[in-house]
């Protein structure tokens, strides 16, 4: 991969993290506003709860699609970490093919459902559900692209990183 493509990818990764941080900040501010209005002013408001839930859904799926790296994903790595690079490559390829297949098979039904939901709106903010659920479409496309790349890497002979439980950390 050329250095300019790496630089663009790194820049895009940082912007995805910035968007996730902004969503988390907005969700926290809405939560604080909800507490202040309910317990300090005695005026419960519903839109803050709605925006918190919407932002949580978007934050989780955005983060899974664009922020969390393959190394940071949760996995059952007792068996995975105990095998060599060749077996990890085969396991990675099988996993990638299974996930690509499942997401690709479900994609038409998911797309149909999300587009159908344009008839419904949220209770307070009146956001159409197709806009709200559109993040799932983004998530599925990004996940398929990620696992196509991982499958290609496995076919080229690049084994996924092994895990060492003695060097586990919080990602910092």
C-alpha cells in the first residue's frame, strides 16, 4: 500500500473517531440535560431520552463499522491464540466467508425493512425511522468490505495476528 493511501486511511480513521466522540459527547449532554430538567426544574422532557437512545444506536454501529479495529474486536481466543499462523489464517478465512455470506444474504431484507420504515417517525423529534435505521445499512456494507479485505489477506497468505493473553491491555 502506498504511503499516500496509508495517510488518507489514517486521516479517515481519525475522523471516524472524532465523529464517534462527538456522538458520545452529545449523548452525555442530552443525558445531563434530562437529569437537570427532571430533578432540578421538575419538568421532565422526553426528547432527551429519545436522542440518547438514537445516539447510542448510532454510536455502537458507527464504532463497530469504522472505529474498532480487527485486533480490538471481542473474540473467544483460547483456541485461536493457541494455534499457529496457518491455522489462524484458515480460521480467519472461514469466519470471513461465513460473515460475508450471512450479511449478503440478509442485506436485501434489511434494505427493504429500512426503506419501509419511512412511514414511521419517532415520538418526540419526529425523525423518520428509515433515517434512524440507515446506520445499520452503513454498518453492513462496511462490515462486508472489512471481511472481504480480511478474506483477501488470508488468501494471500497473511495470517491474522495471534493473541497473547499475558500481554492483554485496555487498548491504550
